[in-house]
């Protein structure tokens, strides 16, 4: 083929794809792929054939978990009103914070302000046979305390929301790297033929919703099909999913077949691995047209299950998203990331914590109970927490008191998927400022999560721009005390 005819063929193909994107192409290119996909590196490795289509075959370790549901309380929930009771902080309420705690420490909005101790605003209770201390705001989580592993000594490195989410999701503050969901679906593949391996859901309750950018679930330098796909939990879950009037499933199938045939012809000419990614995206988008409406139809859920979560169906609430997460897990989705926005409590902490806890407590506990009832909790790892915690000092410049951002120590919990229930890991100092016992870094959380999935975090690497990258970078250790 001459160079002129090759260029003509390429231009004609691009013109065809531009016209085709008004139908199924909008799903594939708008919802599943990065718009700049073809501009990415052609040297990116592809997963090897194997179980679920993952790159790690065989697995490095015997897996305890098959999937992850990550419940992100976006904005940073206060550990002092959730899982870290501090009696001394309560006694010192209203007194100056000793300078020895905060000197030289990073502080967000309280920098150069008077630092005053702010005690826990709600009582704590001991729950279950394990006697886990959990705020009275969370009675439903308290009722399943023996299933929870509470980590009080979490640490991160970024003190403002967007970079903190980036760090928690990707292991680095540099935007553009693969998210943890992308790393996991790249390594393990998906068990679902009709749904993406990585799905994102968002909801809101409480204070103003913290912005969440789609780059938080991006695939970075990994193939585009491993990025998260955001499903809306109300209305049409994916834009342009339904066929327009006059377009049948048969005609759509013919269109997809034609596009894929052209893509394969072009792939034979230039051997671009991204073309195979595009072909798979078209196929996935076509299959989603049949599978997603069934997924979102809650009519087959018993009334007892709807009542357990506290939802009537796909109403956009965190409760509905938790139920949808279980349905996605049943259908083989590998990584399900729920963002519950509204936990950025710089003011009116008492009011906002009551609102957010009502939204999160019942549904989070219901998810654990539902998974357990169906025999799925043993191989489903559930993680609950925010991108950082809150200060033991009050913030009063915006109205009734709240708490500022805090990265030196905060609380999360884990359950299922090989995690020991009924234990508390780590501790903080008397005022909850620093982790002083068994600190656990975000890198350690990532390493432990991958370990439970059967992956050695040091061996899940991808060479990009001359360097081997991994989710944990050059850090991370598996916290074996947490494991069954």
C-alpha cells in the first residue's frame, strides 16, 4: 500500500468513527474511554490471557478476596465522632492545645490561628462481644462491631481534598497515575462479561458536596478499558445507553460488527494495542445495553432487603448505592467505589455529623449484613473511610464550630475478604493528634488490599516512560495483624 493510500484510509476511518459516535460510540468513547486514548503510549503492556483476563496469571498468593467495595466518605469524617474516643480531649474542651502537639505540623485552614481543644461531640459506647468503641451516632455499625476491623492510626500525606483523594486513590499526589481500581482490574481482570470491571457511584448528604473529579478513577498509563465507569444511580445510569427511536438491537449489532471489522483491519496494518482496547469497549457498550437496565431494576428485591438498606430503589441515595454495590458484586464487578459526599465539616459539626451518620450508618451496616447473608462477605473486602480525618481543635471562623483537615491520624474500618473482625488496630495520643501505636499508611492499606486479592504489591508493576511503576510506589507493607 502506498503512503498516500494509507493516509487516505486512515482519514476515512477517522471520519467514519466521528460519525458513528452519535450512537453506541458515545457510550464507548464518552463513558468507557479516555478521549485522548489513541494519543497514549503504544508500548503499554497488555494483560496476558487467563482467568478474568488479568495480567497476574497465576496469582502470586492464595486470594482471600475476589472483589473490593470501597465506601469513601468524601470530605473527611471526624474520627472523634466516629471511631476514636478521647476522654482527655473531652476534659480539655475549650482549653488551648499544647504547642508540643502542633509545632511544625501541617495545618490547613487553622494555620496561624489560636488552636483550641474541641472534645468529642457525641458519646461513645462499647459494642458486641469485642467491646469495640464506636460513637452512639452509629448504632447499626455498632450492632455489627464484631465484623469490623477498626483502624485508628491511618496516615496520609496530602492535607487538601483533591490531592488527598488523588493520593488515596493512586498512591501519589501526581495527577494522571492509575487509580487503585484500575490497578486491580488490570491485575485480576473482571468476572463480568456484561459490565465494566470497575464501577463508580456517587451520592450526597450533609454539608456542601465536595467536588469529585473523574480523574480519581482514571486508568492513567494503563489501557483505557481499566478506568472506572461512573454509573448514575438515578434515571439513565449511563448516558446514551438506550437506543434512539428507530434503532433496533439488530441494527446496533450490525453497526458494532462493522466498526470492529474496520478497527481490526486497521490494527493489522499498524498493530496499535489501543485498537483492541477500542474494539473491546464497543463490545462492552453493546452488552451493557442489555445488562444495565436489568441491574438497575430493583423490583426483584424483596421488601425485607429494601427495608434493611432503607431505600425504595434506585433513588440516588447512599443506601440505594450500597444495594446497587451488592448487585454489582453479584454480577462479577471487581472494584466498586462509592463516594458519599458531604463530610467536609469545617462548621456546624454537630448538625452535619447527625445528617451524615443517618445517611451512612444504616446502609453501610446493611451492606455487610446482606453480603454475609448471601455468603459473599468472606470473599468481598469492604473498606469505609475518607481521604483524611479532622483536627482535635475547633474551627470557628465560619460559624458554629467544626474541625479542620488532619492527616497525622484518622480512622477507617475494613470488613470481610480475609480481614479479622472485632479488633481495633493502632492508637493515637491522648488528644488524637498523632498515631503513636501501629501507624498504618495509605501505602500499607494498598499493599494489604492487594495481598488479600492474591497480589504481591511489589510485583504488580508496569514499565512506563523508562521506569517500573506500582500502586505502592517504593513503599508499603502488608499489615498481617489484620488478616484472618
